[in-house]
C-alpha cells in the first residue's frame, strides 16, 4: 500500500478570498485536516462548501498526535495541515511534525499562498533584497534586547511579529538598542481596517502614545542609516 502525503496548506491571513485554487482543491481532496484551531478552520471550510474531518494539532500535543498521524498516513490516507492564518510552520505549529514525518520517509508537499512576512515586506517601502525574519520575540526584556542587538548588526530589513499589548515596549527597545531606526508597522493586513504606518521609531512612539492598539502587528525595521 502506498503511503499517504502530508500537504502543508497556506490559508488567508485575513481576507478569505485570498485562498488559492490549489489550496481549495487540496482541502477538498484530503481525508483529514490538522487544524491549529478547528473553529478558525470552520470559517474557511464553510465559505468554500468543504466538509472534512478535523483534528486539533498544536506543538503542545505533538507527541500524542504523532502516532495517530503516522497510522493514518501509513494507511494511504492524505492529510492537510493548516494554521489559523497564513503559511503553517512560520511562527505556527507544524515544524516538529514535518521533521518527524520526513524521518519516517513520508512525502511532504507544500501548497504555497499567503504569508504575513512577505505581504508586509513588499508593502513596507523597506529594502526587500535582504531580510531577516525573527518572528515573535521572547517575553523577557533582556532576551529581546540581546536578539535585537544580534540581528540589528545585519545589513537586512528585520521582520518581527508582535501583539498589540507589547508594540510600545518593542519600539522602546528598538530605539534603545538600535537607535532611531526607520520602521514600518503593518496591522490587520488584507482586512477592512488594514493599516501601514511608516516613520522613525521616535515619531511612532509619539504617534501611538495613549492609543488603543488592536490586532496582530508585523514590525519591519530598516537597516542602520536607511531612510525613505
């Protein structure tokens, strides 16, 4: 019996119409979907009239889920893994699964699509020829500063994910560690209230002071000396 395939399927980061035709076809064809949050996956499945069984998969339950997933794939059934939004594995669950399935000689297929990293970068106005994706920084301020100092020495645009509750803190740390760099804040991308704010760190700190911030942010930091 032929082994099944794991499909890594990218889904919209906001606007559900951004899903690819190939992603829809794949979700319709697989036998099971591994979802970071089944409630979020339901929104996509309902919009495109897809009826499919789901299992909740997260890094925290990887060891419990892995034997079940291997059994399903070994039986010749195909599985798709999707995150709440965007491309799986990019600051989302899936790396451990892909790593372990490759070691077991299962076939892995990527179904490319939306990514907050790329979408924010190409609209930022910052250099796109070289960029460093850092993802979510640690909660510890000292650890965050160490990472900023290390990556800040690179000749590349930095791409960081951050929650609305720590944006001000992050901007203050960037100014302290890297200086008054040029920064772009991308918020609610592809949604109705999509917003890009581009300025120096000091100007952003003044602009955002006392404002209620909502939604996930992508923070893009220009290399030293860059100015739009």
